[in-house]
C-alpha cells in the first residue's frame, strides 16, 4: 500500500511539473512587458549568458582550490622475476624480495605561487565581467523583442487599413457601377474602381503573408514556441504616450554596458602585466608523505608486516635566466593593455555616433508623426466631402480616386510614423544606456 501511495504521489508530482512547465512556456496576456519578461527567461542568448556565469564561477573555484592542501593516495605492487645480485665475501647474494608493495599518502601546500596569486586577484573582476555579459545580452534581447513587437503591430495595422480601404473601394465600385448602369458615366470610372480594388486586395495578401513572417521573427527573439498561441495585447492611447521621451538627456558614457565591460577587461589586462612581472618571484611550497612498505618473497604473507616511512620538506625554485622570456612577456602584456586604451577611445566615438544617429532618427520620426496625424484628419475630411459630391454628381470619379489615394497614403504614413517613433525610442534609450528590463 505504501508503494502504491508513493507511486501515485510521484506520478501526480510529474504531472504537476509538466503542467507548470506548459503554463510557463506560453503567454496568456502578451503585452510588450510580458513578452520582454518571457524573453529574458527563455531566450537562448540570455540562458547561455547565465550558464557562462556558472562556468566562470566554476573556473574561479577550480583555480582558487590550489590554495588548499593537495592530498593524494598512492599504491604500488611489483613482482620481480629475477632478483638483482650483489657480490659480498666472495659470493653473489640476492638483493630484495620477489614481491614488494607500497601504500602512501602525499600532500603539498602552495606557499608562494604566481598562478594562484593571479587567480585570487582576478576572481572578482572575472565574476563582474560574466555578469556584465549577461546584462548586455538582456539589453539586446529587450530592444530586439520591443522592436519586433512593434513591427508586428505595424504590419497588423497596415493589414487593417488595407481592409478598410477595400471596404471603401467596394462601395466606390458599387456606386460607379450603379451610375454606369443609369448612363450617368461611362465604363472608365467602373474600370478604375475595379483596378484600385484589385490592387488593394493584392496588397492585403502581401501584408497577410508578411505578418506571418513578423510573428516568426518575434517568436525567435522571445524564445517562444512556434506552435504556441501568441496574441499581442496593446493600448493605442498608452502607446502614443510611451512614444515620448526627454530629448534633453545628457549622454553618460559610464552608463553604457559596453564601457563597463571594457573597463573590466582593462583591469583584467592590467593584472596580466602584474602576472608577467611576478615571473621574477620564486615558487615556494611545502610537501610531505607517509608511506607503508611491504616486502616478502611469498605473495600471501606480503601484507603481514609493514615498514613505514615518512618525511616532510619545502621546495624553493627561482628561475635565473630564461633567455629574456620574462621581459618579453611583460612587454606583450603592456602592449595589450595599451590596445585597450585605444578600444576605449574607439568605443567613445562609436557611442557618440550611435547617440547622434538615434536621437536624429527619433526627432525626425516624432516630427513626421505629428505632421502625419494632422494629414490624416485632413485627408479623412477631404475624402468624405468629395465622396458626397461624387454621389451628388458634382465631382468626377477621378477626384474620388485621388481623395481615396490621399487618405490611404495618410493612414499608412501615420501608422508608420507612430511605430517608427516607438522603435527609435529604444535605439535612443540603448544609446543612453537607460534600457530597463
């Protein structure tokens, strides 16, 4: 009965874990924030960075373990077929025994060793660099997911606008066909309406296929299953507010994770210079051993009697001449450190360019957004007015086509401007080093 209860508990536990994992692998409320948080948990690049942190920690522990006593156990057994001979008092006498064995414990302790000192000095910065690499991965994932999210919304909106355009064109086609039947207009208006409708239907199909690709790309950036449902949730009014940022922020280079990584790398390279200089230090270590010796001509009683030996000592080594190798190592480490100084200068210039480009794009997109918003309102009013005039016989159908084309253009440019502002906002925040995740 106890076995059955344990088995049921195990099965229920497995079922619970599987259901928990299934729930954790999908998003029920796919807002931008939730998509980003999901990506930070499931995106392979972030997971690899976290694993690299664990690898770095294991490497540090492995190197620092050299400070502890290194204890080993050894055992040997030897069977001699022919014993060596020794000449004594005019005769040859066998030396040793046919069977011999030793069992011993040895230990060493580093007292002065530049490799172990180097590991101790660099441990903190090695951990810091591993964490900074993870932060860099999270920043990239946040920006990529946000921009892919807005790209999907943009394509969805373009598809909706195309649907609205088709509805308008179908109404225009119906009006043109009616007027043609009554002899008010010729076939030209009817054919123009058909051409415009067919073009919009073709564009609708293009956006439908493009939307599938955008979703695939978003799933990739999130680390999201290709078969799990993903319905994006957003608030248009909130998005318009989120598009605004302070354009007077001052660029702080130290806030960029790339600068922090490079500074940490520079500190590690400065330790390399010290490590090369420590090549002139001696190596000092203590050692000791305790051995049990066994010897007998017969194997069964070999281990009846033991002959213990023990010793302890200190080793000291100081290389005197290595052909100038230590000086060359120091020079190489110093030159590598100097290269990092130029990397900092180069990164400084790159960040300036990134910030200027991102801010210019954002301001341009924001200006386009305000202008296109006004154009959309004007184009809508013009289209409605001309549509009524056409139905009343005041305007020609060509005017309707022109007004509808202007409205369609205004809708598309407005939507593009809005999502370009939202996307470029993340480029500005990345350039400023102010990405929140």
